[in-house]
C-alpha cells in the first residue's frame, strides 16, 4: 500500500495510523463494559507456562525493570507502585484494571501487524518493532502484576476465613 510512497509520506502515514489505532483502542477500553475485563475469562487466566508468574521473573527479569517504565494512571486509577487498600473489593477492582490494561496493550500490538503489511521492507520491521516495544512490555507487566495481586487476594481470603473460624470458636 505504501510501497511506492516517498519516505516522508510513509513516516506521516505510519504516525497517523498508529496514533489513530491507539486512540480508538483507548476509547474502546474506557467504554467497554467491565465484564469484558473479568479476570475469570479464559484470555486472562494463567497459562501453565507462566508457572504462577515465576516465568516472568526467571526469563524476563521483570522485577528489575517493570518499575522503570512509565505508567498511565487515570483519575481515581490504580498505581502499580503500591496497594492502597486490602479489601476484597479494592483488589478485585485492581485485578480488573490489570485485565483492562492487558487488553489495551495487546490490542495495540495488532497495529504492528497492519503496519508490517502495508509498509515496504525494512520500514515495516522498524515500525512494527517500535509498536511492539511500546506495548508488549506493558501487557506483560499487567499479567505479572495480576499474579501478585491474586496471591494477595488469596491470602486475604484465607486470613478472613481463619479469623472467622477463630471468632466462632471463641464465641462457642
């Protein structure tokens, strides 16, 4: 499609296409119902190869670089740097937001395929890699953080059950 276009036009078309794609995905992400980002959906479930999140630590060393990349926090959003509440409702909302972020960044990765197909070589590789580098690490961070949040959530539920069992035993 852009194979017979001059370099400046190729650059401009790629910038416009990528910007429009990302804006549309962002708007869709904000407007889609929360059910789309339900962590119980198959696409957000842990895969065997992830080994409970250990794969990200062992192979990607994600714990060393994840806090160095920028983050977008919407008004009343969730910061990946700290948990502000240990209620089930808060953790469930935070987990849902990791699904939303993962969906958005993986959806943006599909733009790399479009850019790869419409551009001449080697421009297609350069732009596709830039899009992937700008989205894939963030999607992986969301998955990794969800493992960590689910661990906190399971511990909270276990502690709540233990506390209610102890309370019932004392009351008897």
